[in-house]
C-alpha cells in the first residue's frame, strides 16, 4: 500500500546530508539556535513515539495553543508522522473560545503554554480530554520532558490520501466556528503544485516570519520549504528591522500585507538590501495597490499576490515566471490574485448559479484536489456549501478579467480581514449584545493603513441605559482575542435599516471609512 502520509512525503524531500542546516532561529531578543535535518527527523520521531504511547484512538485530535517555536513545528510534524489529526489554535484565543473548540473537536490531547495550564487544563479535563501537556517558546514544558524518554526512531503511520490530517477552525457569519477538515492528500497536492508554480530552487532559503496556527504560516510557508529541502530562517515574532537584515542570506519571504507596510517604514529597506532575494509573496488579506507600487519602487521586486482559504489552501496565484498555458502573458498584476493554480477549477456565477462571462462580478466557486472534505460534524452545512457538481462556494465575490486574472472584490458575508486574521462580525456582535445595557450592535470593517481593515462597533443602548464606548471595548478585551477587538466604538440612537428592517452595513462602512485614513 502506498503511504500518503504528508509527513512521509516531506521527509522524503529532506537533503541526503541530514547534518545540513534545516532551521535557524533569528529572533532579535533570543539566542540563535540551529537545527539540522537530522534534528528534525529525530525530534519528530521522539514526539511521535510519545503520542503513540498514549494509546490514542484512530483519528484522535491533538489541539495545540502555544507560542511559535521550532518545537511547536516539531509537534505539528510529529502529529502527522504518528497519523493523528492536528488542530492549531490561535494563541490569542481566550477561555470562551477555547471552551467551544475543545468541546466541539473533543481532542484526546491538548498542548498549551505553561502560563495558561491552569485554565486550559480545567476546560480540557471537563470536556473529557485525557492528556494535557505544556510547551513554551523557550523550549520548556512537560511535552519535551516526556518526549525525551522515547526512541528517536519511528516508522511513519500509513495513511490514505483522504485520511484526515488537520482541522482548521474558521468562523462563519452565524458566529459558530466551523472546523474545516483537510486530508493528507489535500495539503500535499497543494504543496507540490506550489513548489512547481513558484519555481522553488535548490538554493532557496525562506524567511519564516508568520504565525503557525493558520494556513499561510503552517502550510504554505513551512511545506514550501520542507518539500524543497530548503532551510528556514525562523522568527518567532515578526520584527521588521530583523527581517530586512536577513534578506542577504535568504531568497523567499512570505507575509501578510501588514508586514510589508511595516518594512516599508524602515529606512534599511533598499534595493541593495533586497538584491539577493528572489521572491516576495503576499496573502491572507488584500494588498493595497499603494503598498504594491511602493514596494516595487523601493526594492525593485514585484510582490506576488495569491489567494487561498482555510478550506482550500491555495487556489490562485500571480505568476512566478513564463507559462505556456497563458501565452507567456505573465506579469504580476497589482489588485489581482493571478490565475487558478494547475488542477484548480474556478468559476464566477450569478445568484442562480449560472456562469458569468469575463469581467462580470459574481460568487467564486472552486473545485480541485486541494479542496477540503467538509466541516467537522456539520454534514448539513457541508452539503449546503457544495454544488451538485462538486464546486465549493467560497463566499468570496470577484471577477475574472479578459486575460484570466482573478480579482477579489469583497466577501458575501461581511468578513473583516485585519492584519491577515479573519474577524467575523456576528461573533463579536454576539458578545457585545450580551453586555449590560446593550440593545443591539453592528460591527463593520473600515480601511486601516497598517492592518488593511479594522472593526468599528456601532451600538444602541437599551431604554434608560447609559453606555460608554470605552467600557464596551474594555469588556471585550477579557473575552476575545485582541485582533477581534474593535478599534473604535460608537454609541448611537439608531442603526440604518432597509424596508425589511435589516441593518444596512454598507451605509455604516461609508460613514466611518475615513476614521483611520486621510
């Protein structure tokens, strides 16, 4: 039987000389640590053996909420190696959010930061989780202590291509988070396509400056380097001056638009400093054309923008080089996300599901080997989001121009993408509406020069109640991740509505769009 285990495929791409550098930590405030390919192989084996020793059921979930570190990367790879299901959780999530995820996914293992062990373990044990370990970014915690006693030899579990590998939680407009189920085959197929499409070279070196709890940092960046046998220069936390200082040692950088904006603010960013780099990639949020143009002027490099989702990994990309499929009309174009990747079918349809011609705006639907299996324990929602002929309804609205470039013009569901993170208004509104004295609320996204978009809350008080905007924001900070907190809050007498009584968020967005921009 052919083994489709994603780890086995990544491991097969390791260099023959396992003592070569695989990862080097380069944080400004910490010591530089060097990990060889042999170190990754041995460490993942020890951790996989630890997981195997726990007598977990087939398909067991391993939920992880820890700070970024190479050891956290090892835990991800070890989970794949042992054939279990990895469940990454944003480090900013608070107790109400973690309680939902643990209750919904029912993980057999939870790994958290030592500082959070008290409240996370209580939630986990109450939900029936048997094993809770700790791990921090200074290589401390019970996970490494326990793994140290296990063998550094491990045979990767045999997995079928459609076996579940990862669950990525992605919230919806109802406020209820959905677990997107990605198989070994889904993720591996995408990694292989991107290796070719982005023309990864034998001498490439990646600057890894992204978090590793979502698709961009965990799949696109890490898999890109590993499946090419390329070393990574590893930043646990993004630091613009440090990232720029690494350009002469690297060739590939991946970031959200916010990171590019912050690097553009540094005087050290010059053409000479970026001369050794081969490729700059942006995604997870819209890249403003001003940022695209300024980066080109300052560095001489044209950012490659691409488009993907938690449910699909990458779907489209601007070109990296010539491609005969498109008659070599292959420039990277600002304000577009390029062409559908090889193997991906993409169409734009009207409200009735009928295909639209080039240039017309409609809903984007996709099909391909990278598209997820469905939502965890939500068969009705899964069926609702797929068409009869197998296309996934992305919820994004866009068009395909006459040359085949895909342009995303918005979300059909009011999604706010702030600094590369998804913010779903219905979830935030639910928390605001539970606060004392609140009658109703609306959250809208408005342009922001650093984060791309930020949330603005507009709130109505109950009769006789007195609300303070600052107190509403302060109350949310104890309940929600920081990236979800509205940057501004306004208490008003009424919200604009249409004849059906629905809040007209387009009018609110127009009213507050200039809050953070000139």
